[in-house]
């Protein structure tokens, strides 16, 4: 009896130790998500400096930066699905190493063509956060999975928003190349930490062949109208978001304002309110439904562009507009995910992959359109383009009764029940 009691106590202590270890690993993955996602956005506050050094028009740099987000979309399609068929730690570590090398290529870029190719590679390797979130879910028990998703998503969002602040400040003091050398060193250190801190994780069940994984994502697009609708809304929203962020450095540096990249970067810190939107959206989701939340969120984002245009020379108004834009786009994004996670529980990773591919392809479109609008019509053109993307979303939200699954159902699916 005493031996049995001792064994039970030892098992209980082992379980507690395992849970603590898993939570620490999830926290590490959240930090890694933020660092990996930040690679996509370091360049945005530095666009004006890059154009100046390479002696090219701002639109040329904007086109180059759009390839970073396009590369991310390629990574989502061709790289992330490998996590359903390969050992995941190995895949994460190798991808992180490639990201570090790609950042070095940007830092050393001698020509705009070199910068363009390196930007595409950075985007491709920066799909790593979408490998880490499923990895975190696989580390913990089903009741703890919603918390694991929330922690890693918070890390990802914080990285996206604060990356502009870091790059703007470092770029303002030391130049844009120093920003990317620093990012490459951070990514290299993270690669080493992940190699030794993460446990091995094999895919669950019988893995599908690579070609079958890709085909199954195409089937989801064809057979799920709610996925198509929400994917289009997400892409348009992120296109508007990127239209603003890819050109704000040009606007702030223009005559009448005269601010540098550090100011553009500090605006990113203001956008951290987007991370705080998640619990608010979750609290009202079951009562209002994702469609109503989405309409309100998109209206808030349209209001931000109206403010940007009406008070173009007021830094205080731009700050308020950034808060509205980031909160609106983030709330819309979360409403879309509520619907998507409620469609097919057994395929939620691939559903998310389809959505995120279109989401970042929309970001690439917005970056390119933003540069073109700036060249043709200045800041007013940028504001019109951003608001136009958002206004295109409203007709897609009509008659979506088939998308009204509750947030409780989405939570159960994430929790693995």
C-alpha cells in the first residue's frame, strides 16, 4: 500500500513537472512566433531610407516589400503543410536558420534586385509562426489548448506590431542595414535555442503525402463557401492595413511633417492595442455573432482612413487613426477565424493555412497598391485605396446565415473535444 501511494505521488509530481515544462515551452514558442513574424515588417518604417540609398522611386521599394508578404503566402502553401508529414522540430529549426540567412542577405544587399530576391526569401521562411502554433497545441492537454493558442497568437501579434517600432528606432540611429544585421543575429540565436529546447514532435495519425495535402486545401476552397467569403474579407482587410503601413514612412517624411523612420516605428507601438482586442471580441462573440462584429470592426477601420485623410498633417490624429485601424483590422481577423475554425474540426490546420495564404497575399497586394497610389496621388490616394479595400468587404457580409456558428463551438474545436 505504501509503495503504491509513493508511486502515485511520484506520478503526480512528474505530471506537474511535465505541465510546467510544457507551459515554459509554449511561452518560448510565443516569443519565437513574435520574432519570426517581425521579420515581415522590419522594412516598412525604413522604406524611405532604402529608396534614398538605392536611388529608386518609393513605388519601386514598395513593390519589393510586397514580395516579402507574397513569399509568406508561398511558405504557407508549400512549406507549412510539411508539418503534417515531417518531424516538426526539425522543420522549425531548419526554417528558422533559412530566415536568419535571408535577413543577412537583405542587410548586405548591394542592389535593389538583390534586395527584392532576399525579401521574397525572408517572407518564405517567416511562415515559421504558422508551424509553431500547431506545435504548441500538440504540447499540452486538450483543456489547456485554448490558452496555448491565445499565448502564441499574442506573441505573434506583438511581434508584428512592435517590429516597426524596433526597426524604426534602430534604423533612425544606426541605419536600415544595421536593423537587418541585428534581426539576423537574433534569429540565429533563436534557432540554436529552439534546437535544444523543443522536444521532438511527430505528426498525429497517418500523414498524407505532400501532394495530397496540397490537393486537400484546394478541395476546401471549392466546397466551403464560408471559407471563401471569410478569406476574401480577411485579404481585403489586410490589404487596407498594408496600404497604410507601407506608405506611412513616406508621408511622415514629406514636407510639412518631416519626421524620420524612428517616428514611423513608434507608431507601431501604438498599434499594440490590437492585441487587447481579442478578449473583448471573444466576450461578445456568442451574443452578437461574428458577422455583426465584422461589420462594426470594418466600419471602425474605414473611420481610421477618413481621419488620416481629413487630418493628414496632424500627428495626433494619425496616432488616433492607427489605434482605430489596428483595433478594427484585428477584430475583423478574429471574427473571420471564429467562422473558419467552426467549419471542419479535423482539418482546421489546413483551413487556417488557406485563410492565411489569402490574408498575406492581400497584404502583398495592399503594399503594392499603396506604393502606386502614393506615386500617383500622394497621401489622399493612399487613404482612398485603403478605404476602398475595406468598403469592398461589406457586400460579402450579406446573407451569411451559414456562418453563425458560436464562439463556444470554436473554443471546443480548439480544445480538441
